[in-house]
C-alpha cells in the first residue's frame, strides 16, 4: 500500500468513526505515524482528502447505475440490479460510503464540489428514469409519482450507512433481496406466484 | 415568543442551513441580536441547545408511534399510520427533524445522549414489532426479515430530510401515501383490487 493510499485508508476510518467535522489533519497524521507537515506533502487540505475518498466512489456508483440502465432487461430486473449496485458499495467500501452519505460537506474547492453534486443529481435522475421506464412498460404501478418512488428506494438504500455493521448477522445480499422484494412486491401477503 | 424560544428557533434554522458542526454560539447570538454571553444565560453550550431541539421532537415521535402500536387496527393500517407519524414531523418541524437526522452528535452530556439513543432504539424496535405483528397475523409476507424491512421503511422516511423542500411541489401527504403504497403493495403493477 502506497503512503498516499495509506493516508486515504486511515482518514476514511477516522472520518467514519468521528465524523469529518471532528477530524483534524493531526488525527490523520497520528494514525499514519507521520507529522502533520508530511500529510500536506500529499494533500492540500482535509477537504482534499475527503474528496479523494468520495469522488472515485461516486463515479463508480454512477457508472454502474448507468450500465444497469443501458441493458435491455425488464424494469423489474433493473430495479433489482440498481439496488444491488447501490448496496454492494457497502461491502468493501462501506466506510467511505458511510462518510459520503452521512456528512454535509463544506468544500472550498467549488469545482470539485459541483462535480460531486452533479454526479449525485445524475444518479437520482437515473433512478427516476428507471421508475418511469417501468411505468411506461406497464410493469410498475402508473399511479405513483416516479420521483417520490425513486427517492424512497434510494432512501432505503442510503440509510443502510446509518445502521449497517459488517460485523453483525445481517448480510448485504440479504438486505438487497429484502429491499427488492419490498419495493417490487410490497409487504402484503398475497398470492404473487404469477409475478 | 420568549427569548429562550427565539434562540431555539434561530439555532434550528442555522443548524439546518450550515450543519451543527459549522455553527457557533456567535452565529446564533448574531441571528437573535444578542451578545454571546447572553446566550450562555439561557443555555450551557451549543450541545445543550441542540438537545433542547432534538429531545422534545424525538419524545413526541416516540409517543405517537407507541400510540399507533397500541390501537387494534390491522398491521396494514398501522403501517400507514406509522409512516404518517414519521413524516408528519417534517411539516411544522422539518428544520429540527432535518438536523436530527443529518448530523452525528457528539455530546458531552452523556446522560441526555443516552436518553436520546434509547428513544431512537425504542422507535426502531416499535417498527420491528409492527412488521412482526403483520407477519403473525398473516397480513405481511412472512419470508422477509422483519428487522431489515423495518429499517428499510424507516430509511425511506428518514431520508426525506435529505431532499424534502417545503417550498417545492412535492407535498408531505403525497409522500406518505406513495411510501405506504410502495411498502404495502410494491411497485409491480398487478390487479390488487382485492387488497
């Protein structure tokens, strides 16, 4: 692991544990066993470190969602895949994702912040598209507002960063399948063999 | 509005706009038109102000959820009511709720923090109970893990604090009904007239 990579890894751990607003460059330096000045050799600021953690994750998530939407699968299958894409990021990268989802970010680097916000907006729109597609193909209930539905499913997925603990008994594949069944079939117990 | 109440109201606005970690006693004093010292006449610390905003909201939410669970309605109706309880708090109190849901809190007052965490844990357990009840009465799909389901619906509701904007076209009653339909019937378009 390169020194640079090690700084990012340790920073991600500290961010996730203490919150970004309560983390200082000193905290990160201490965890890596470097002096504060040495960190500045690699990164300009704390925000710079945070962005280098968040941007690649968001770019990957966005690309994976776009790939799901580009297939010719049914909207139902795309829903399953999109939930998987959204939640698989918690598995190896749950620390980074939990930071991404939990904090409000105040960056001085407005250009990179705009880039991040644009990625997040685009991802929401991909989710809205997915719902609209399912309504157009008569797979999904056409009476529901596609934006509220999209934000609802995204909320289920993103809230996982608040409660998921990789050491506990609930596994990510279980969460994916449960959320898919919930959002596609609902909780009500009826004979849905035909679906 | 008493001076004390005014401080809480202004603080809530600033917390919601800037995030708690980026708010100082000075910011609040300035918004109320007082000196920093005058704020300390009413509150011991910033955390103290935050807790006085969050605790009453959480207590009300918890009591309302308990009341829903204490009725003899069907699990399906309880689900609708519980979603309503969870989301109605955004209407007059959306600012406070958005703070509550968005920030990680680091309080020095461990006793009050424990009280808050206990309330939140109890609320999650009430949601798990609701799902278990619906499974026991054969209203809800018995194959789903009740905890994952509960955290999923809670996630949908809590994530609203991230995107809801009271000035925009989406209304809270629409969100409540859409989330209820989504979580009870699912998105898939089938004849569910019988439900």
